[in-house]
C-alpha cells in the first residue's frame, strides 16, 4: 500500500516512514511545500495533518488526487499515535 503524508513535523519524517514500514506500507512524507506536490502519483492513502498545512497546500494536493481512488484522511494532530490510529483503520 502506498501512502502520502502531507504536513506534520519536519523532524518526525523518519519516524513517520518507520511506522509505515512496520505496517508494510511505502510512504512519502512532505512536511513542507515543494514542487514534488504537483506529482504525487496515485497513492492508496493520503494523510493530511491539517494543523501544520496551509490552505493553499491542501487545495493543491486535493486537486492532484481528484478523480482517483485515493482514500483521504485528515487529522488535526500530527503525532505518531494519530498516525498509528489511521494506519490501523485503513491498512489490511
């Protein structure tokens, strides 16, 4: 399962990836706005940590995955516990 995480704490990027690997998922993490957000590909799960993301960044990401079969999850908290709960709900 491929996961894209947008937002969150920049210093927690490695921990987000390690937790996703524990659930047998491949993750890309974008804590800051970059040009790469225009080419997200076709992720199975898109996680938006809304407390650390601008409205412009959310609109950009959502327009890129529009019309795809991507599951979109929004979380106000960007903690590892919040990510773990999301992964438990949405991974097989």
